[in-house]
C-alpha cells in the first residue's frame, strides 16, 4: 500500500486531503508543521509527499529542499501564492508539481494517482542508452559515463521520454501532457525550468538535450 505524507497546518484542509486519500485506499501520515514532517519522513518509507508552503517551524520550501537531499519521490506543493516566480522556485527546489489554493481535492487525487501509477507502471527492466547516458526504467537509475546521478521523479520522466524518442522533436505541449497530464496548472516556463535543472545534472552530457527554437526539445547523441 502506498504511504503518503500530508503536510498542512490548516486542520480542516489537512483533514479533507486525508479523508480523500483514505477513501482512495492510501496509507496516510500527517504533519501540521515542517519539523514534524521531516521527522515522519525520516522514520517512515514514504512514497509521495503533499506539501503546503506556509508552515510553522520550518517552511515548505526548506522541507522540500531537505527531502530532496535524500530522496527522489514525487513532491506535490500546495501554495497560497499564485505568483509565478514562487512556482518556478518550487521546481528549482525539486518539486514535481504544484496546486494553487483553493484547489479541487479531486484534481489533487488525480495527480497523486498519476504519480504513483507511473511508479508501479515501470516494472520492466528496460534499459535505454544513448550518448553516454544510461537509464534503467525499472530501477529508475541514471548514469552518465558510468557515474550514477540523482534525478527527481519528473526529471527522470522527461529524460526517459526524450531518450525513447531520440532525434524526434518533442513539443513542450507534448511533454506537459505526457508528464503532468491535461489538468496541469503550470505553463511552458515550468517545462523550461525542469529542462534547465536536468541539463545541469547531466553535466557535460546536458548538451544532448537540444532546444529546437519555437518547437520544443529533442535528444541527440553528441557528434564526435
Ligand atoms: Ca499553511
């Protein structure tokens, strides 16, 4: 059974999320502040985190950053701010998706399901290799020239999709519908932000992800 950590200081909002999750058959851990959230995260095997930003003790951004130091699990941010810069900041810290309050609990549940399904979907040990980058779809391990690198859930999905479609231009719209689904709240800037992080992590192989002006991206092996 998938275990989900819900971090929200407003009791009523938290209870609504928890009720929906339990109805959908998930096991739930609850925290009303950032300190408790990190404590629960460290002492449990959590599959996904739903994380409010405005929290007592330790704020959501710091919680997100600390979880990302040890884990690639999906993190969905709940934010009261609709400011675009804040959302982009969330992705730079490694969040996979976000919802702006007030959000629909059903949309949140659809996102949870989508992230967790992708996890269990990928049971095959398919290996994809190109340009010195190796990815294992089953174990979600990525290595660059033999050295394992850490990608977030979403960065992994983007890289795997581009590599599977090597040499083909993938538009930002295609990436959005493939990775986040049709109910995605973000926009193309969010995609750009993930691509930027992904390239940085790939180091010298970051140039394999080529920007195609006014179209999107494609994966290309380096020309020797
Ligand atoms: Ca709050």
